[in-house]
C-alpha cells in the first residue's frame, strides 16, 4: 500500500520539476506574448522583442518570473499529477486494473478534467503574472477617465496630462494584496471563464498528441520512448496546443490585463465583440507565432524533465 501511494505521488513531484524547467525556458517569450496580446504600440513580434530589450534590457523579458517560478511549479505538479492519477482511476473503473493502458476516449476525459481542475489554481497565477508583465505599459487613453474638473471649474484636456510611468505593484504579494483590496476574491479569478475555454480543449490537444507521437516514435510497442522522442513529441504537442488555444488566450489575457484604473470589458462576450469591432478578426490570432515558438521548447523541456524525473523516482 505504501509503495502504491508513493507511485501515485511521484507524478506530482515529477510535474513540479518539469514545471520549474519550463518556466525558465519559456518566460521570456511569454512576456512577449502577453505584451502583443494585451498591450499597444507593437507592430509585430520582432518589434516587440526589440522594444522590450531597448527600453528594459534583458531583464525586461524576465519581469514577473519569480511568481510563476514559485507557483507554476505547483500548478504543473497538480496538472501532471491529476492527469496521471485520473488515467489510473478511469482504467480501474473501466477495466478493473489501474495499470491498463488508456484508450483515446479515456485520455480525452482525463485531459478535459485536468483542464477544468487547472483553472482553479491557474487563473490567479496567470492574472498576477500578466499584471506584473504589463507594468511598463503606458496608460491607455480609452482606459482612463479623469474627473477633469479643477477648483476654478475648468477642464484639463486629456492630452496635456502627464502621467508618469509608475509601477502599480511592488511584487507578486503586493499585487495579490492590491487586487484583493480593490476587486475582492473574484478579482483574482477575472478571466477564469476564458481560461476554461482555453484549457479544457487545450489540454486535450496537449496530452493526446503527445501520447500519439510518443507511441509512433517508439521502436516497438514494449520499449520505452527515447529521450529525444519525448523531447520532440512534447515540443510538437505544446505547439499544437498553443496554436489552437490562441483565440481564447487573447481574450483571457485582455480580461486579466484589463486596465487596473478602469474596467474596459464587462465580460467574455463583451471582450470578444469589442476586440472584433475595434481590431478585426486578426486580433484573436495575435501572438500565434510566439505561442507556437514558445510552446515547443517549454513543452519539450516540461515533458522531458517530467519523464526523466519519473523514471528516476521509480527506479529508487
């Protein structure tokens, strides 16, 4: 019984290690993706990268990484641990043996449940990360309304008001505290609905392609996949998942970054309609190339670290 418990907990620990590895590899491009999707003034991916580098140096790409490094490791631990154990429970229920290989339907159900569960922990993590990443964005005129009335009854034209580029948050804990004070607990879950729309199908198109590709790249059905096969399958699965999830990711990023000074979007539907009317359908594919490029090394590192850690723990 004790070995069975350790066997089930190994997935959580291996997921934690994989999560830490993927954050370090993927955070710079994650910052670029967030700026492209929720920011203004960037012509394309290259222009965004050069702008961040010129104005904020290399450290600008790692802005807000301390919180994801601490939290996304836990998040990925839950995701991989839940997914693996969900497969075992489904196999035990359907076939009477938790070690029985899962079919495609079993994998789909386990993936969708994982995506749903992940939002509970992932939504606050994503929101804080995005708020910190967006700190250097200038205050947008459409997101700012000033009373404008001075003591003598005159009005201040908006264009003459000089708003210094101040940091709203001193760090992750201050960001969480500020959101709780100004928006309440529900503020930490802003954009959670869009995250469900992204992650339920997203994780399905993450774990299933990985499983299929790993099986295809194995020399035979009984042997374990080679580390390079794991790396390649994980990277391709990550790119596939992120490309298909980009439209929902754009909506989620916009709602979570939605001006801290004044709300711009009333909800998911309003965000979609407003974004479409003002920027066209192409806005929902903004950051697709970054997602595809970023998704490969992040997921490749994630799966490789996870699988190798799992092999190590189970060899003890």
